[in-house]
C-alpha cells in the first residue's frame, strides 16, 4: 500500500513540475507527507480491540445489543490480583488457535485484564453439541430437554485489550501431556469440568477412570497424552458433615469445622499440576460451626440454643485458613481461585416461583447481584488480595479466576425449567422448579475454558 502511494505522488509531482506550478507543488507535497506519516504511525494508546471485530448479527430471533460490557470490579488505583495484567509470551504448545501468534502475545503483554470486556455476537457458535459429547448430565442438557431458543449459544467473551481465541483441544492436550488438572468445589465446578471435557473430547474421547459412590468426585484420562482431569467434591473446602440427599433435602444442619480443611483435596493437593478452587453458595445453608472440635455457633439454627455467627463470618474464617494453607504449601504448580458465580432468579427464588426466562445477555447494571452473592464476592476479593501478596513472596503461583462479573451478564444461559426433560410436554402451564444457577451445556460456561487456557499459557 505504501509503494502505491509513493508512486502516485511521484507521478503527480513531476507533472506539476513540468507545468512550473511551484506553490501548488509545495502544498500537495506537505499534504501527502502528512498522509504518509499518518499511515506509518496509526493511532496509539488504549483503543479497545473490540472495535476491530465486525459486529455480526446473532442467530437469535431478535437483534441483540452489539456489545454487552463489564468493567473491572477492582478499584482503579489497585492492580488486578488475577495475574493477567502482566501477560507473558505464549509458547508454541499453547492451547490456542493458530492465529494466536507471538506478535499478538507481545502486544497483549502488560495491559490485558481478561475479565474486563464485552460479550459480542459469535455466529460460529459452540464447538460441541449434546450429540457430540457423552458427559453432559441430564439437568444441563438444555437442547435435549427441549429449550426452544438457541440465541444464548451465539455469544463469546472478548477482553477489551487482548485477543481471547477459542481453546484448541489438540494443542491444549499436547501442552498438558503428563499433567494433572483438578477443579475443586461444588456442582458449578462439576458443571465446568464437564464443559472442558466436552471441548477436549473433540480431539480425543475422555475415559472415566474413577468416580465416588455418588458420582460427585470423578476423574477422566486422555490416554494418548497421559493427561488426567478431575473434579473433587468439596463445597466448603473445609471439613463438613452434610445430611442431605441428591435433591438438596436436608435432615439436619451441616456440621462445619472452620479450622479444618477437607482431606478430599488436601490429600491430593501435592500431586496436581493445575488446580482451580471455588466455594461460596453452600455457606448460606443452615450449619453448626465448630472450632477446635467445640461448637462455636451456627447459621440459621432457630431450633437450637446457639449463637448466630452468620455465614459471612464462617466463609471468611475458612478462606483465611484455606489461603494460609495454599501460601505456605510451596506448591510449584498453578493454583486458581474462582469467584462464586451469580444466580439469576427473577420474581422469586428457586422455591418460590423464581424464573430465568431471558434469551439474551444483559448490559452492565441491568441485572444486580443479590445480597448473598454480593457478600460472598466482597469476602473473596478481600481475602484473595490479602493472600496474593504473601503467595508472591513465597513463590506460590496463585491467580484469581474472576468470572463473576462476566457471568452476571448472562442470565440467558441457565437451564431454567429445562433442567427437566420436555417439562411442558403434557401441560404448557405446569409449575416447574427452575434452575437459574447452573449453566446449559453447551453455554456461556464454555468461555471459562478459553480464559483458563489463556491464563495457563501466560502464567
């Protein structure tokens, strides 16, 4: 392009010279020099790369807003604790698509927060379906269960200051050869691990090699790569006795030891290369709290003569104990702490007719966190921030996986009534308990895999 501009300018210059138009010649010269300078030195500064991506119409029945944005949840005078603002250059074994090249990684370095960005239309849709993945549980299989709309499948997360390609399963598996990854937490962790396995199974089918009696803790192997992926059931991260069935019906209060971590994960901790922890929602349940094997108090136990401590007290106590363990562990792998995910019940709760009927993402501020999620998140951010400094000093690679803000914008991604198979087949007005917490598979949770891979490569 530059050669063409130079050629046209030269032709015009000599034409004018022959006609001896000195004044016009000087004016044109100045104008063209300015144009060339402009082309050689384009606009600099923090221009969002989202502007370079053409906005295309989604497949949904109505035209969505072009961008659904979220900004940083942290104060502007503080650095993000998620470890992503100082991205490093990726290696050739990254799990990204081929267009994720070295120059892009260098351009991203030092200015990218993966969790500040926009949901933008993505006509390509998910990389798997309920027909190509064997590991989608029935209550997350929105397609099979008859959800009529599909627009929620055609969005992707786009950080404002860097590219986030979709995870390439072949390259990801190659980069994870002879490694072990585990997600530790509650049913949202299980939801996430199933999403990851569905994506990776496009390259090689996962083989389940272990499950506990209730199928809450499970492990899969990708044989060609000797790569294991696990989900460990530990909703409190601390030692707890839970007295409820699969449907969440309790026969007694949970007995939670605030000063003892759960051996389910501590016994395997050292053997894992990549670990993602999460907790939160379970702390709202009725529970009796123990410390030093002595009853300390409880949360919501009106039938017992115990001190009400509050779930926020318990969550903070456990997280401090948890982060102390992590920062003192001398673990040489990569450890993520995922923030709790928001629920999207409207017009009630799960037990009182609450719904999640939206079919598109919302804009920032349109859907607010409920009080529970706000309290949980405030505790998580504060305790992580305190722990991250100590982890850095101890050489422990601890990162915040802050999917809460971007997930808040996706009330359209839950099963709702379609956690059940064809819920309205017999009665269009049937009263069905809605699931506005877990995510459809495929669905918005799939983008968590892209974020995870980007952080693994940059880390």
